[in-house]
């Protein structure tokens, strides 16, 4: 156990923590939290938003980023936590922006990706998500989710966040993620798939 968490042991001993019924989601993104809260409620898991600063590790693998964030969040909070990291991987751009999606979105935005694809017929892309779980007494465990699709030729919709308005999933090609309701998106999204895999494991009692 993290030595900094020893003082928390009596307040919240592991044998009384409601494993399988409550989880802390370390994120500063309220939209992401709301998506997670609704997905996990399907499994009767309550989700609390944990606003805690963790370093933004730079790595070519989103799983490594999620693992590092989960370890740091669990160490700082002394709580069982999940974190989620995701990326948009575009075939014609050799997987770019991938793990750098947040930075790229903040730098060049939706229009920047559309401009990079102006002369490309191949617009295939996928969203990948990794949910990483960690507690002060347990190692990190990761859960993956992917949704295949393509990049639209224009911005479509204002719902969701990030690259949602330019991503069209194969399973629902009549709408971009940005045109879907949260419920529609949660039916097929990469994040929802990773969260459901986590929830099934968490409810199983490990």
C-alpha cells in the first residue's frame, strides 16, 4: 500500500469499500464523466467524479498513458479509480493524431484534420479507448474499446466533444458522433465498450 494512504485505512478500510458498486473516475472532462456515469449505471455502479491533477504523459501508446495516469491518481487519492484515455487514428495519416488527439484538437481542431485529408480518398479511421483501473492495493488493469468508421468531409453536428462531429461510425453511418444523442453514442462508442468491459470485471468481484 502507498505509505501516504495508511492514514486513510481506518476511515475507509478495504473490507467496507463497496467494490463493484462505486468507482471514482479521475477526469476533468465533464462530458466524458457523464458518458461514463450513464454507461456504468447500466451495471448499478455509482460513479463519482474525482477532480485530481495527474501528469499528462506523452507516449505513442494510449494504454501506457492510461496506466500512468491511473497509478498517479490512485496514489494521490488513496482511492480505487479509473481513468480513460482515447485517440482518433486515421489510416491516411498513418494513425495520426492517435495518442496526441487532445493536443491536436486544441491546436488545429476539426478543420485542421479535414484539411489534412483534402486530397485523400481513403478516410477510414477508428476511435480507440483504454479504461485503466487502479487502487492503492491493486495493480493497474486495462480494458479496451474500439469503433471503426471514417472521417466525414465536413463538420456534422454539435453534440459530444473532441472529434465527434467529423467521425462517422460504420454501425450507424447516417450520423456522425456529433449528431447523436448521448444515448445513441453510448450504444456503440469506443469509450462505452471499454467501460462495459471494465464494469463486467468489476461486478464479478475480480
